[in-house]
């Protein structure tokens, strides 16, 4: 039973990562020191999408599910919990593009805020 709960906890962390991926750049507007963490999270997402890197959270969740007597997930986290649940699978590319645009907008906002802060600081 413990392993099943741990597998659920990993799924929640996974979902939190996806939320942070979308909104983390905007959090960096208020907390600029978090930008580096968001850049790493974005780079990891890019590696998963473009290079097909296997997410260690999915591997961990599957291992915990097996230890808890459950079968492995039939695919990656996105395949099981997001695609055809949050958006139809035929819009996959558009969703990836929209997320990339949101991240780019948030990063431009971070750059503008940092630029303005440096210009208004007394020297």
C-alpha cells in the first residue's frame, strides 16, 4: 500500500512540474533568482519532447507501481494523464507550441523587469 501511495505522490510531483513549466517564468518576474530553475525545467522538457529522453519521474512511478502490485503505466506521464484528458491528441503540436510561446513570453518579461531594475538602481 505504501508503494501505491508513493507512486501517486510521484504523479503529483510530475503534475506540479508541468504546472511549473507553464507558470514558472512568470514566477520569475517576482522572484528573479528562480529563473535558473525554470530554465533547467524548460531545458529538460525540451529534451524529453525533441530528443525522446525518458523522464526519471515516469521510471520511478512505474517502479513504485510494480512494487505496489500494480502494472506499469502504458506510456509516459503525458500519454496517460494529459493527452486526451486535458486536450485531444490531434492538437499535440499546437499545445507544445502554445507552451513554448507562453514560456518565451514569460522569459521576455523577466528580461524586461531585470533591465528596468538595473536602469532604476542608483549607481
